[in-house]
């Protein structure tokens, strides 16, 4: 699945693109509170901490923004 995410990052057009993930540590606590998706959230955390993903983000010149960052850009 990492290769598919890398392909997605390489295909991002110029402008603002939202890629929405919920990265979390997939442990007993998360599995006890989330009836579904704990495994997916753990995978998303591993995906976002993968060195190949970080390198692709840098190579493609992508900028990671949070909601506050985006708000500040819109207000400027």
C-alpha cells in the first residue's frame, strides 16, 4: 500500500489538495475504544512515518499544512 500512496503523492496537482488521515498507535487501548478502523489508523501512522513517504513529499515539493496553517493562508 505504500507504493499506492507514493503514486498518489506524485499525482498531486498544483494547488491545495486534501489528503485526510487519522494516524494513531494501534494498541489495546485504541482497539478497545474503536469498534472498527484501529488497524487502518495504525497503518496510516506507519505510512506517515515511512522514510519513502517523507522523501517523496520532499521530492515533489509538497507542503504539509494543518487546518490552522490553511486558515492563515486564506486570511492573508
